[in-house]
C-alpha cells in the first residue's frame, strides 16, 4: 500500500528572498499523517499557521509568484518549496519561515531537495489519498490552455511560446517520479527577460534577484556566464512551477497535466477547477465507479487463491454500499475437490466473496483503511441455489450499522437476476495493519 511520508528530523536553509531581498531562513519540521503542508510565520508573535491549500490563495497576489495567506499574514514565493516536497513524495511537513518569503537559493528547487534529503524521509502508517482524474477537465482562457487527463500516475507536459529567438516554442514532458524530479526538474532555474527587470523592480519585486539565482534573457541570448543547465531549462522550470502550484490541491494527483503558456495565476485557477470537480464527485454517489483488481489488492490483504473479487462496479461512499463481480471459472482451485464430478462453488466461499466486497467498501472509510477486518458473525444466512463454472456472481453489500470497531453489513449474491445467497455479516477491526 502507498503510504504517506514526512521527514525524520528538522532541516534549515538560510538565504535571501527573491522578491524582498531580505535575509531569511526556512526550517522544515516533521508532521503527522494527514497534516499536509503547513507554513508557519515564526517572526510574528502568534506564529500564525498557513496551510498550503488553494483556498488560502488570493489571485490578486499571484503574478510572478504564488503567495498564501490574507492581509499582512502572508508567505510569498512558495512554489519552489512545494515543488520540492511534491517531487520527493513528501506528504506532510511543517515549513517554518522567519520572514514573509523563503530563500530563493539558486532559483531552482535543488537547494530545498538537498535540505530535505539531509533530514531523511520517514514512512507513516496512514495510506496516501490521491485525487484521481476520471474524466478530462479543460480550461481555455486568453491564449492559455490547460488540461487534466485520466492517468494512473502523474505526468506533466508543458509548452512555452515566447517571441524571442533565444527561447521560442518548446515543449517538454516528464513522468513525475522521485528520481526523474531530482535529476531533470529540480535543478531548473527561474527566469526573466532583461527588458522586464526594471518594470518588475518598480513594482517592488525581485529585490534579491541576480544572475546567481535566475536565468536572465537579453536581446541576444542568455546573459548568465555559465549558460543553461539544460537546453530546455525554461520549459522544465515551468513544469517545476506547475508541480508547486498543484500542491495546493492538498492531496497528490494522478493525472496527465498539459499546460500551454500557463503561469501561476492560471495554474491556481485550474487547481480550483479540478478541486471543484473532485469535491462534487465526493458529494455525489459513485454509482458507476469501477475499481480494478490492482486497487482491490491495495484495499484487501487477501491473495491467491483466496482473493474472491475481480472488480468493483459500483461504490457509493455516502450511501455506504458497493457492488462487486466474481467470475466463476472452471479453473478455480476449489473445484478440484468440490466436487470433481459435479462442480459446485462452496457456499462458504460465496459468503467470503460477499465479505470481501464489504471489506473493500469499508477500506474506503479513513478510520478503517489498511486495517484487518475480521468476520465475527453471520446471521440470516440462506443459500438459495448452486453456483457453477461459467456463472458471474454479482455481490451486493450495504452497511446497516457502523460503530468504532464493529460493522454490520447486509449482503446478497446474484447470478443474473437470481438470488443465490444472502446474509448479515458482522466485522471487527483490529489494530493490525496490512501492507
């Protein structure tokens, strides 16, 4: 099971702020499962906490950087810090900053990666919860195009289009794994065009900017003596910014993100759109939400030859019900002895299949996720007809009583429209976890 992660010990990184130009230090602290990313302003008397979620973003403050908070209690330029956490697969951390901006470092996420790796990574005992894109989501505005497509993991594709011979039109695409992020994305630096520098400084920004922490693009080309770290470094940094901004979802994402000419403001607007869709899906009954065998294996500890569910075809978290499928094959191991000349699926295994669908349903409840569900009671059991090779069992379960550790489930099994088995099953959840 994919579990949440934090850091083992605290780690600090001093430097100057990109926009304020002031000395500043960021200190990363371990956090409990489910806490997420939380910034703390240690320079203010009450040490206000600012969770890194999109609801704490004021779009008026999102121009050349992403800022969190409201009024005077703000944290600016959080995107590189958040990108480092996402890229390293860290889910929970307290981020203490002794000013209103973390240090810029060299303009990339690399200094944060190095600090976090020195702190060490610790795996927690809670499963990681993803936002999974099930249908394409699009946003088109003022020449910016963004899309989130269904994908079993996170991939980001970015296309830039600048009317400048040193930049031009480029695109890059990466699966986001820890190793790919560290080697190919984290070192990519922020950038600006020399003709924009004075205008940005007049607005009170980039007071700490220099050739040591940004790529500066002049009329003839790159002004940095060392040149670019990658031929497409600008495109890679835009992917880094996407990762940081999409951390504001509050949960890791499984999707293929495609962005064309987007910036922080459009990234944040698209995050809000994805989160709105996710919250809507959470409120609505998931009447047609298929769960395939790999996800079932993450929700149940059972393995061959005792995994009795092939697919979940309906899952209603609000109504606490689920429907699963068991395809009864002639190759089932139990048919070798039950019975060799007249093959019949044992009734106790039909009950077991129903119990496993109940276990999958309960596995979506946060308090039970990853725990062993022990079947402790069977009531009102009736086996109404035989189940033989070639049948497909439709396994329907519904929670009728839910307590802290004990759960009662109504269960019925059908072959086509014919009821073959029914029962009330009672589960008890222990403290043990399976992985």
